[in-house]
C-alpha cells in the first residue's frame, strides 16, 4: 500500500469520525437544550442561562469561509434571501452556514476525488483528471442549492396538503361570528397538531397584526413567506372581500372546495403515473429474475439431455 493510499484512507477515517462526533454532539445538545428550555419556562428568570446553540457556533466558525461564496455585500436584497424564508431557515446564521457549505464542498470534493484517483491509479491522463476535478467542484458548489430547493418543495407540499383543512376551520370560525384576526389566531392554535409549519406561518400573521401592522401587509407577507400559489390566491381573495364588503365565509367555503378539488386531482395524477414508473423496474429488474427462476431449470435440463445426444452424433 502506497503513501497516497494510506493518506486517502486516513482522510476518509477522520471525515467519518468527525461527522459521527458532530451528529452525536448535535443530538446530545438538543436533548440538553430541551431540558434547559423546560426549566427556564418553569423557573422563569431563576433558571440556568442557556448555552449558545451548536448551529450558532458552527456559523461563527465557518463565517470566514462563507465570505468566499457570498454574491455581494448586500446579499439580503438578492433573490436567494426569499428562498431561505420559504425553506423555513429564518435564523441569522443560515446564510453563513449555506455559503460556507458551498465553499467547503467545492474544495473538499475535488480533494477527495484526487486522493481516490491517486489511490486507484487513475491519474494517468491529465485531461480526464481535470474533468473529474471540475465536475466534483461544480457538484459541491450546487449541492447546497439542490438541498435548499428540496427543503422548499417539502415545506410547500406540506402547506398545500394542510391548507384546505385550515380553510375549513377558518370558515367555521368566521361563520360563528369571529373576525379574521381572531379566526387566524384560533386556526393557528388548532392546526398545530396536524401541520406545525402552517401553524407557525399563521402565528406569524397574528403576531404582525398584534404589533400594529396592517392586515393587508400581514397577509401579503404570508404569501411571500410560503411561496404557495394557493395561499397567494387566498390572500388576494381575503383582501378583495374585505375591501368590497363581500361575504368572507362564502368566499372561504368556495376557496376550500377549489383546493380540495385540486388536491384530489393531484392525487389522481400521481396515481396515474404509477404504472409508467413501475414499467422500467419491471423490465430491467423483475422480469430477468423471473426468467432465470422459471426458465433456468428447463434450460439446464435441455442442456443435460441435448449435449450427450449431440456428442454421440
């Protein structure tokens, strides 16, 4: 075993070891943090002071690396800031961790690829080596973007699935005589068991209203934070209904029926795609195995019978 192979194995060992200890520390810190928060709620000001979260410590350590990937100094006005809000990353440390991850992956993945190619003897052609390194750097740079897009899609899908139920609750509250402000507060508390994400968004709307913000601005901010088209349509409908004095309960009921129909059509579309998605696994994985199981004994028997006959002839 060469020195490069030993170095590559040691690098992989330390990376795995560091990742394992990081996960263990994060899990342990979350349990302790939960107990401290529970004690602070019970004891009030006499409770023990909370430690700084691990995420904040990581952001502080990796902040110099994050500056290498920042688009500009005034990144808050860039197009990526609303994407953090849509994904639910509202901590001040989220951009630093995101851009630091882009820098680290863009440097770490090419190094791992280079050590791996050296260990396997695949660095003979410099052109292929350059392609591999550039491909690894590109993948490391855009991997956080893919993860962020996946987080946004999962969050928006959960809001879309739970939104008709929230509209039904809001309709019942409005028909019972509550105003929009009280109905939103009530729905935010009731929907938290089935959809904590939607409950958090509605709670932010109620907090903006209590802070003195206008109802139209709070609802517009809800549409911007979620990025869901149906929420935007509901916000526009509520603003128009309040502006022109139409029945809010009837509008909510119609909107709820439309969302349920849309959700049912999406489910039917997904069910209709199952046959096509199962076609390729059946052809490439299941059918060959069935052919081997069914035709294998017959082929062996034919081989044993025909081979001696052909040998005698």
